[in-house]
C-alpha cells in the first residue's frame, strides 16, 4: 500500500515527487526558513486534508467549531448528523464502504462524550477515522472558561491515537499523522484543536508526519512454511473466518485454500463482516457463541485455521475450554491485538489474502476419500402466517433472501433475530454483511446511511430492532436530507426481546423494564422527514418489498418499513 501525503500543506509538487519516488524529486520545492507563509493554519490544514482525501466531514457542530467550519472551501463537503453518535456512525459506515479514512468533527467535551460509544464501535469495527475535537480558545483555557473541555482521557482507550498539538502551527502535521495512525491501526485517531488556533499563521516547515508512507503486505516465509506443513499434514482440517477476511482477494484465496484442504469453513461468532461467501458449498454456518456448542462444532477436527478473526469472541461466559482437546489452533490476522491475546499454537501477523494464497500454492491435492466439507443447514422458507397471526422475523428474512441481489449490503442491528437472519440471508459478496463488532447499540441505522453515501451504487438494507433503532434514530434525518436510498427494515416487537430472553434464561424473576408497544418508529421517521410505512400483514409486506427491492441500488430516497412482528422465542445459533 502506497500513500502520498504532505504533513506541511505546501504545493502539489510533493504529490508528484512522491509518485516518482526519487530523492531529488522528494526534495523538490521543500519549504525553507526564508519562505514567508501567507496562509493560516486552517488553510494549511485544508491542503493536508485535500492530499489525504479527507474532504468529506461528518459532524454535529458547536460554537468551538465555528472558526473551522464556516466558509468551507467549495471542494469540502459537510455532512450533518443531529447527534454525535450518529455522526460517528455515518462516518464509520462511509469509511468501511470507501476503504479509507473518514473525517469527523466533534464539539468539545459534550460532543466527544456523546460520541464515545460510537468511537468504541468504530475501533472494534476497524474503521479508520480522523477525528477533530474542538476546544475553547487557547488564550484563556487557564481560566477554565465556559465550554472548556477536559478532554484528555475522555474517550478512554478507544482511540488508536490522541493528541493536542503544543502549537497551533503543529495542527496540519498532526492531521497527517492522525491519518497515518488511523490507517495503520484501523481505528479512530483524535486531534484536539483550540478554536483560535485555526486563525494563527501557518509555519513554513514541514509537519511531523511523513510525506510518503509505504505499508508493504509482509508475508513471512517461515510462517508460510509452518502453516503449509501443519495444514498439509492435517487429517481433518477446519477453517474459521472473520471480519478481517472480508474482501475479494481474501474470499478468492480462502475458496482456493478450502478446496485444496477439503475443509469446512465457519464464520466466527459475532462476526461484524462475512469472511467467506456464505452461499458456497464449503460454508458450514456461523459458530455458536457458547463454549460448549463451540467445542461440539469443532469436535472431530485436528487442525483449526482461523483467518481474520480473534480466537474466539464469546458471550456469555461458559465453563470449559474454548476448543476440544487435541485441536491444534493456527491463526492468520493483520491485527496484532487479535494475535497477542489468542489461544493459537501459531499466529501469523500478515495480510490474510497474501498468506492464504501462498499457503494454498504449497498444498497438493488431498485424497478424495478424505473428509469433505459439509454445507450449512438449509433454512426452509417459513409458511405464511394464518390470518390474524403476527409476522415472524423469519417471514421478513425469507422475502429479503428471495428479492435481494447478490451485491446487497445488509447492515444488522437486531440482536434477538440475528441468528435467524444468518440462517436465511447469506452474504454473497464482500461487504455483504455489516454489524457492530463491539455489540453496543446505535451503530446500524447511521452506519447504513454512511455505507450508502460511500457506496452509492450498491443496494443497502438496514435490518433493525425497534429498540435498537432508537439509539441512532437521528440518523434518519441525515438519510432523508442527503438522499441516501437505504431501506430500513424495523422489526417492531414492542420491547427489548433479547433482554427478555436473557432474563428468562437467568431465571431470576421478572425483569424491571417495561415493553414499549406504543412506540411507532414510522411516526418518528416521518417527523425526521424520512418516508415510512407501518406494515402488519404478510401480503402487504410482500407487495412493498417486491416494489422497492429491485430498484434499491438506484434509490435516492430512504424508506423505513415499521413491521409488526412477534418476538423470536429463542436466542442462539
């Protein structure tokens, strides 16, 4: 991966020089101490943002952001969200769809505080964000003025990097470094900027960030040899894939590898993205979240290869080991933290697609009499409900599975119905499934809007619970205002169904929270300017989806379907 960046905000010659890659060209037109700087820190920051393609800014403004945001240049676009959580959610979806960092602007302590949960989700989802947090005027911070934020540590350990430049002149370089940190660590990088710094004169020197940053996709030869030897000698290998394998190159390499090994391929528990085509004959299904069921699923195998996933994310906690006795665990991930805390016997930190492709190339064909992968159990369509009976989530998912094109993006935030969604709506192309890796609510609705803005040619469907939709409901205004043609499918069961099921399993008496059957998400959506319909019958739902879904890729107006459903009786996969 090659990036051409300027930390100083000087002329376009740096971009040309970096493309040539010679020392002479890299030194061409460097700023000198004799150069007079007629531009402000803000102007220099804009030049850096242009070089880094950070020209779309998501945010909810406050007074400390006025000097930065008012009078934006024509090539800068501001996307408003009505709350900081959805602002970060929009940016997260956009960054994942674009495959590059998004820019976010937050308002001092209130804005950053409101956004912390969304930043935690962005970190878990490996979404690169450059986040500028406004601060009161530097010249009177010592007096603790109104709206001064105590920002250090407010977001905890969720940012991959945080910084408040010592001088105003260091801001352009800090933005460049934040971009590098966000891409390298795949998460949000924060820069705090006092409001008066934007008007300060820019420095003539280059900022503290590299002009050219190369990230080679390193594949260690010794690691490849060890993986190939262990997999090639396995009696009954099995593969588990995760969000880190969601990409065309990774899918192709894994299909080849699974075929050479004759191995079934499982999706990791709580996977935020699909790491393998889920309509492929080798796909075995989604691993269960509990240890006992996980061990049962992996019993009979002697070598486990985990690609692009932790080993393993679980919930809730159960006694016993994660894997059966005698199972050798191998792991390939591009994220060091996934490797450092894993139970793997061998973990290789490198690009999953490159590793799997090279390992597959070293494996000969297996004995055709050996074990063959078993496909995931078929979820047969559920019969239409009898007159007077309520719809079930499975009815909705069956219709979506029948109508959605292969390139559709399904953004999920319906905790009680997620296993049923997995069984009935497979991800058939990379980025076909997206969910919140951290588990906190409020991601799905705004993220779907961001995905549609970032990938306008793909059909986008958000499958949401009525309870979870309320955590990011303000995102509907952004969808309507910016003409993001998302289909929001809200499963309205009138309560926190997943919490009710967990309370029943705990056996500790009646939970203290009430239901909220009187809530009408469709009415709320209309108040935000988002077209919406309340749907109660199978016939009506069939008609609406048959009308809307075929044209979803080109749709430029959002639509919310508020669908009355009965809660799923069980939770688990």
